[in-house]
């Protein structure tokens, strides 16, 4: 009986995007031609240099444990990435390689959360963030954000919603599901509000690199040394299934994070770490930049096409590969819409319910991480379904 299991396991909500994917895969197995716009992963293959480095690691039997914080060479490469791309000097000892961005969020949830302590999170926001807080007996404090603030938390909103038990504020920039970013000046204001109240700022930057304008390209690490930043090789470097990411933390957090890493994970996948070293090579970066430009082209097409079909998309996203769209007026329930669209027209979208409360029920997240021709076909199917 499920009631025999922990309260936290029952409080965690299903991940709707994965439920949609499961049904889409089932339809595909029955011979249906499904266009996947529900999945949060790039459609590009992992760059060839990364694959070659992973194969070499296996051939050289580089399959034993690494240190809990990851290979020193990889942490050096990440530090050099911040120096070259963001003009930031990040000490290698502040960097922890993790089992994807999720591994970093797990470590931070354990590090920063005692029973009942609150995390301020945006609504809409990535659903696993609030579930991590719940899993560690924390209090997810969802703050509704709207098109007026480009679906991002602001310093003013954080100050207004801060509670006695609040300890952490988590922001995402560029964000999932909206693709919007927080500008550096606002990040500084957010940090000051949190600092004045004795809390911590956590910045989810796993879509870093997939930005479409210079104003969106910044990191919370430029604000202060005592922020926590989560990043990943999954999105920009197209390594979702390799399950490799990283965390940048204040130097004062190194000892407790080492203890948590040693006990929770022992270490990240070592072959994946060796592969990730090649992500920073010139060959990989050129391939990745080509992919980014193609995503920008797809975004432009989808933004225009969906608006013409009556979807309301208030902001041109700064990054990632999502559009967060309010349904045309004739549709009232995103979950029902997504289900009907998938069954009738074989196009997978994720309902906004996945990302927050009742106010998201008329929104859908649409991924444009599909080939351009497939996006054109998806728009045609949606237009026919809506008419």
C-alpha cells in the first residue's frame, strides 16, 4: 500500500513532461508519426569530439572512481570556461562535478535545507526544483510570476514574499519553461535582498550558452562569491544522457559538500567526465555554436507561426529552446488540449500545469529542439487541429 511509504514520496508530484513523452512513445510504437515538442533536450547529437573522448576513456579503462568532487582536470577546464566566456576567476576548489544538474540540486537541497525551511521558487518554474525541496523536508514557497516581469522573480517580489522560515531563493536564467533571463542589475538587487535577510541565492544556469543576445549572457557568479550556481553539460553541450553537470559553491561550503558527495554519490561517472573534457575543445565549441545559431532560426520561425495561430507569447525568449505560450481563446485547459492534440494530431506539448499552480492551466511549453522541417509540419498539424 502506498500509505506505508514516506510522506515525502507521496507529496512529490508526477513529472507531466515525462508522462506525455511516455504516451508519445507508446503511440510511436504503434506506428504513429509523433512530433516531439514536449521533451526538454536538444535534438542535436553529442559533438563528435566528446563521443571520441568517451570511447577513448573506455578503451583506456578509465572506469574507476574519481574524487567525489570530480576529476581535477575537468574542474580546471570548467574554471577556464568561466574565464574565457564570462571573464570570471573561479577557484577550482569551488567547483564540484555532479551527476547532471539534478545531482547538483540534490546536493544543494541537502546542504541548505533543514526541516521546514523555505525556498522561494518562481511559478512557473522547473517542477523538479520544488520536488527536491519537498524530498528534503523543506517548504517550497511558490511565487507567481507573470509576463509583466517576463516570468522571472524580481527583488521586489522576493522581499514581499519572504517569510520567517525562508532561507533560499532559486532563480533560473535562462529559465525553463519560459526561456527568459534575468539581467545582471536585477540579479544584484535580488542578491542584496537575500543577503540582507541572511539567506542564500541559488542560480540554475543549465541553459547557459544557449542565449540569443548579449544582454542575456551573464552569471550570478559575477554578483558575489557566496552564491551557488548549478550548471550542466546536458543542454548547451548536448550531453543529456551522459548525466554530467557541475556546481559552483562558496569556498566555505567545500567541506560539507565533499561529505555529502562522498556519501550520496561517491563520484560522478568517470567515463562521462573524460568525455566532458572534450566539450571545451575548439572542435566541439564550433559545432555547438552552429547548433545555437540553428536554434535561434527555429525560435524565430516558431514565435511568428504560433502567434499567427492565436497563441499568446508575451516575450521573445532570451535563451534555452522553449516557448511558453498561452492557448488561443477557444481553449481553456492545457492538460486536456495537450492530450487531445497528441491523440488526434500526434504532436506532443507539455501542459503548463507541470510548471506551477492553477494560473498555468492555459499555458503550454513548446520545445523547438526539432529539425526545422518537423517544426513546419508541427505548426501545420496544430493549425488543422485548432480549426
